[in-house]
DNA sequence: CTCTATGCAAAAACTTTGCAGGGAT
DNA sequence: ATCCCTGCAAAGTTTTTGCATAGAG
C-alpha cells in the first residue's frame, strides 16, 4: 500500500513532509520515537507532533509510551502486538499473538516485561 | 497479603509513607497516577516518584503510560491485562486474558483502543 | 550510630501552543 | 483565494535531581 492511499479520503492535506514522515515509519521494522526520526525528516518538532496527532485522529497511526517515557509511533498496517523491555527499553514487534475482546475496539497491544537477551544477561 | 510482606526481604526500608502509598494502590480497583493519589498521601512528589522507582526495581509494582501522558501504577498482585481507551483515557483491568511468550518474562499487558462506552457514544 | 528516606526548590525531558508566513487544492 | 500546514520561540506538563534534615534498622 502506498502512503498516498493512507491519506486519501482522510481529512488532511497531502504534503511532502507528511509523506516523508509516514514513509519512514512504514519502512521501519519497529515503532520509532521523535528522537529516532528527527534527523531524517526536515520537520520541526511542533509540526511533527501536530501531524502525529492528526494521523492518530484519522486512524492512520498507533502511538504508545515505552518505559523510557517517550512516545513511539507506527503506521497502522498489519496490526500486531509490541513487547517493551523494562530493562533495556527496546521495542519489538510480536506477530504471533492475536487478542480480541468483545465490545472493545483494539488498536494496539503492548506487553511489558523482560526480553530474552536481558533475561540471559542476569 | 499484607503490605509489610510485600516489602519484607526487599532492599528497602519500611516507612509509614511507603505503607500508606502501597495500601492506596492495593485497595484501588485500577491503576492510579500521581495526580489521583497526591491528596491522599502526605508525600512530596519527589519522594513519590523515588519510591515508585524503588518499588519497580524490587518488582513490587507495575507502571505504564496511558494516552494522557501520565504514568499509572499498580501493585503487582494477581497479574492481569489493562485496557486504555484512546478516546476517554480510562484505564480498566481485564482479568480474562492470559498471555504467555516463550523466553520472555511478562510484567504487564496493555491494550489500547476504544472502550464500549466510547464506541456507543459515537 | 549509620545509611536510607524525605521535603523543598529548581531543573530536566518531552510535548503543546501562539503567531505570522508559506503551500496545497 | 481560501484554509490548512509549517517553523520558530515560548510555555506547559510530568518527572527527576541536589542538598540539607529527619528517620529506620
């Protein structure tokens, strides 16, 4: 799916800055935070966060907080769970878990705990 | 289980302020944030956050961020999942979900999405 | 008695807002 | 031409740190 299709029919304008931002998030193999993207997008942080909010409102994007107190962002394609390690703060996609809850609409699942490599290094 | 037992054998001292804090968290039916507790504990916010960190290190407590950018805290008894509504930011305990991941140690599961009452009010 | 815990104030980290100018449709 | 988007600077919110005093073991 192309980025333009994600934005199409939504209540937002298609700007080069937005396409760039969404493409970076889409190509990443895990959610990213502002700090990890800021050098690759030529976009002010105010604009970044404003766009993130827009994308969330329009349902294009998932956001969640890690244990490092930062927000992580991901384009909402191929929904899957995320593991956040409380020791090393790494964020990892977990594809083989499927959760449903009657009467709830689920955007994202975040699992907090200790990852295998941190468990091994104790 | 009594609060004193939670602290026993841990590397921290048993103070009245800590017992009070843990008791409030233990009695609550859902995770609470600093704002919700501050009037009930006579504890400075610096001390509050320092104690939270201690409790986390000692494995007494789970913490996670909601969509309102605040951290929510819960005593780690009877582990269960949590649902955080992206619309109203309510935090709810979900008892009937059980997740295991080989090679991972799981502390907490957070599900983001829209809760039944927000879904109904659209 | 010693070392940890606490309160206060000030700082830090991340995110949001105001405003004026630029860009998409 | 209109209205949304953007950058810059400044403010806001939540959490953390420094330091001197109080308290637990």
